């Protein structure tokens, strides 16, 4: 009994407490949110519960791990090369910069670096929504070299986020045009809507388009854009307040479908 150790870990934004043997082998884990102790060895139940005693916060269910859901089984069957879940925020830009870092000395900063920093900022904010029942995929490739910067799936529905670095610049939006600082306006909202439409087709579910402006000085919207939600990176946590659209099982099923690279080859 004295040999059992309790090791806290994080999985999908939620804490789990693993009960391990001296050699590191797992004999059980405690899922706080589900109030369940999952036993891998029935004959160690008393030892496990005593080791977990200081960590238990109320009544718990004790038993073998639950049978995997169809969504979990589908996820486990994916080949690593076909699984988009490990993609980092800005994955495509990271790969591009590694392959072609550009000249060592530039008169102007590489715009890819600004775009990467903006996607990383957005991705970090979205990943923090995981504990509220949301799932995020980053840098989802589309045929033709396009991509969805971030795909967010959760209780409030599905969202395709396009990220625009706007550091300390004024943003002016007149659908479909977006202007930053003194630059010429360009019809970015058309692409934002088009990417969301392609995602809707791939997932056979409505995907809402979102434009994310990262660190703008201010944002002026002359009229609410058609079907596009415009947010700054500071406003991303507001998405966690949306709900009533998808049940947890639906979120997991759509996430399993979306993380499969083959899902996106037909759009």
C-alpha cells in the first residue's frame, strides 16, 4: 500500500489523479469532474481508495473504466498522419517558416511572423475554453492550399475563425471590406464566409464564420456584417458563454469527424 503514488495530470483541460505503482504502472485514476475512480485492478480497490483519500472531495463511483464511445473508438483508429488534433496554432506557418526562413537580414519584419504570433495568441485563448466543453482544431487544411485558421466546436455550435493581425492599428469594417490603418481595404469577409461554408459542407453541419482581430487599437464596424461575427482576441472568452446548440456527445462526434484529414479532402 505504501508503494502507491498519486500523480496529478491534465487531460483535455481537466485534472486527473493517477494512482501508480513504484515502477510507474497505473492501477487507477480519479476523474474529479465525473466523481469516478476508474480501477484497472479490482483486487487493489481498498489500497487505491486509501491512497486517494486526501484528494476525494465527496462520494465517488468506483469501477472499471467506461467502455469507449463510438467517437472515441473512431479517434483511436486514426493514423497519426491523418489526425489533425496535434496541429499547433499556426501549424502551416510554422512549417513554412522552417522550410523557408527567408533572408537573415530584412528591411521589414516577415509578415508570416506577425500572422503566426496572431494565430498563436488566438489558439491559446481557444484552448483555454477546453474545460468548458469546447474543442479546438488548429490550422485545418483545405484543398487548394487554403485553411481554416481555427475550428471551434462546443455547446454553442461550430465556428470557423479567421485571424487577422492588427497590432496597434485601427480596423474599419464595411462588409465585405476590411481596412487596417492606412492600407487599402480588401474584401476579407468574403473569404471568411467562404471558408466557413466549406467547413459546413465537410461536416454537414452549420459552421459560423468569425473574424478575429488581434490587438487592434480600435475597431469600427459601419453595420453588422452579414452572418460574420467580428471579435478581438480579448473577446474570445465570450464564446464560452454560448450554449444550447450541441450536447457533449455531439461535440465529441463532430470533433472526431473534423480531426480526420480525409473529412476535408472533398471540399
